[in-house]
C-alpha cells in the first residue's frame, strides 16, 4: 500500500512536469534607475500563460544581478511561486543571427536564383543557335528551293545568330557582376561565421501559477552593480554683470553585458547599499585629550619651515574630542534627489561615460576677485551664489567658460558650511599683481643676545578691465610659538588682521584702469644662539 502511494505521488509530479507551459520572453529594460553605484532595472513583460503551472524564462539579463533583489510581480489572477537566476550556454548554431546578416543571406539566395535563371536562358539561346546552325537545304528533298530561298535562309541565319550571341554576351556580363557581388557577400558571411562562439545567456526562471489562461502583465525589478553615474557641470559666465549659467549633467556608464535601448532613465543620489539597520542612541561622553608633537629643529627659524609653521621643539595641542571626532568638524550629507530626464536614452554596455543634461539654470551671483600674491601672481575670479542648497548639487568637476573662452576645470563642493557657494572661475590676466620687497623696510640687526630681522613688502594691483572690480588680497606674517621668539607687525595699511593665524586681508574696490598699493612689514626678534 505504501509503495502504491509513493508511485501515485511520483506519477503526479511527472504529470505536472509535462503539463507545465514553458514561455521565453526577453528581459529588455523599460526603465532604469541609475544610482551613483549600481542600477535598478525595471522590465515590463507580457506573458501568454496557460491555466495552471507555467515556467517563464526571462532571457538576456545582465550577468551579475543581485539575486536577493529579484522582484517579479503579477496581477491578482497569477502567483509567482519561485524565481531562480541561472546561466545557460548557447551554441553558435542555436543563436539568432543579427538582422543585417539575415538580409545578406536573403540577398545571397536572391542572387543565386538570378544566376540559375541566367544560366537557363543561356542554355536555351545556345540550343537555338545549334538548331539554326545544323539546319541545311538538301537538294534531294528540297528540289523546289530557289536562289531566293537560299538568300532568305542566309539572311535569317546571320541576323538571328548574331542576336543570340549578343544576348549571351549581355547575360555573361550580368553574371559576372552578380558573381562579384556574391563573392563580396559570402566574404561577409565567412567573417561573421568566424566570430560565432558559444555565448552565455543569463536568465531568470520563474514558476508562475495562473488561475486562467491568457496574456498577463508582469513586472520584473532587479539590481545590478555594473552601472553608475557621476555629476558634471558647465559654468558659463558672459560677464561680471550677468548671472551664472549652470548646466548640471550626469555622466552615465554601464557594463552589464547588455545594451540599454531607448530606456527611461532616473538618476538617483540614493545609495541602495546603505545599511537598513535601525539606528539607536548611545551615551555621548566628552573628554579632554592631549596630543604631544615633537619636531627636531636646529633653530626656531630653520629655513626648511615656513614662517607660519614655526613651532618650539615640543608643544602640547589640546582639543575636545567626542567619540573620537573633534568638535567642530562637519560631515554635511546632501539630501536624496532623483532626476528624471524627459528624453529616452540608449547606453551601450562599454563602460564609457555618456553625458545627460539634468538641469540648466541661470543663477544670480556676486562676483569678486581674490589673490594671494605670496603664493600666486594672478587674480582669481570668484562667483558667490546664495541659497545654493536649492540647486541639489553634488560634489563634482566643472568646466568653466568665461566671456566665451574655456578657462579650465574647477571643483564644486556643495558640502561646505558657508552661507554662499563660491565657484572659482579661473585666472584673470587683466588684473596685474606685483609683490615686491621694500628695501628701506628690510634689514637684519645683530645685538649681543638677539638677532632682529625686519621685512617689508609692497603689493600693487592694477585693474586693466573696463569696469570696476572688488578684490580680496591676502598675505601673512609669522606667528610665534616659542617663548623666546617675538614677532611684531610694524605696518598693515589698514588690513583686517587675524593675529592667531598671522593673516592679513584687504577688501579693495579698484576703478577701471586704476592701481592700488598696500604695504605691510614685520620684525622677528630671535635669540642669537
């Protein structure tokens, strides 16, 4: 009895297996949500299901789908019982051929048919020629033939045989042309055959139970890491009285193994790999730590160190630390944003970056110049944009165009804590800057126990533009960290002074074609040993 029951179950399973309806559909993405790393593929399917159990093969999928991300949904009358991601090998003879190869094969068949037809026509013409040539008038049977009859026969022979030979020649020329085309087409087929190899088809095999027969809509969503995008910008400034024209682009690339053809794209800043573990608070402890830093220096004013890095041989630097992070550091995360371009796009699976325009806006900006003559003799044009958070920008590279001239590249960093976003628009050679040593302010005095060094500098800025400019000029004087070293600022020409850092800053308006000068000097009193 037990054996009989097992046999019934076995036969039932066999019956179900052979009754299953197998359907193959192509997994062609309709919409792709591209994250900065990875992409979600949305594939809409129409599947002709039979009532009962169906095996649905979704073919031509990327090779590295995250199996945990596979979501196959159906309508209320069908249920997805299981899904399995697998790989199958397809032999060359079982692979569908490209449309261009199918067209060539049809052309070859057509040419072969034409050649056979021309051969048949040639054979008929040659038979007719042979028949005419073999015909003769026999005196015994054709006693009534006159000279006129012989003349007519001769004329007919000459005319028709000549026509036949011309027709054969025309056919021969056409055959030669067709054979030349045929050789060329066969060469293409031979080259194609050399490229045919066993390929891999990555597919999802889904077991679907349907309450009724008919065409059902299904939707597949799955994630692949083999795609991504990075932001890219174009900054165009007509002149310093016009707004900034900001073009926001996405450089999209993918190497899934399958081209995306005319897909709807969504560019998302969301990170699908982010942990979904619920956060929880822990106690927040404050503590004071001391960092001891040693430097081996032959002299407090060793020449290998810049003035603002002069320190004593040992010093203590105290900072307040919260769970290993110094208070005051900023980790400013941007909001999650999704961009949905209106057009559809085709992106090949070659990992090449394809630019897609996301947004283009004119942004009000305040323009000013900035320079540090000690480090660089050029002035840099800066555009300051207020309320930049509304632009939904990401950190990225930007190409700069000023007055229809390409100036180079800069970096946009929206994670700044400033109220305005500063964009560097590059160097402006029409602003001429000089930083010179003032001879009568520069000297060295040797005393019995000390050495006093005095320095003086003159900064000259000339505005060769046709409009007034605002410019910020920065320079510095050394800051002492040694009790035996004294630094005194002698002159600053009205600069804003940061004594702790030793920074000097001038905010100046320079009329068109005019120059300004700013002078500063300081002295350093150091031990003589």
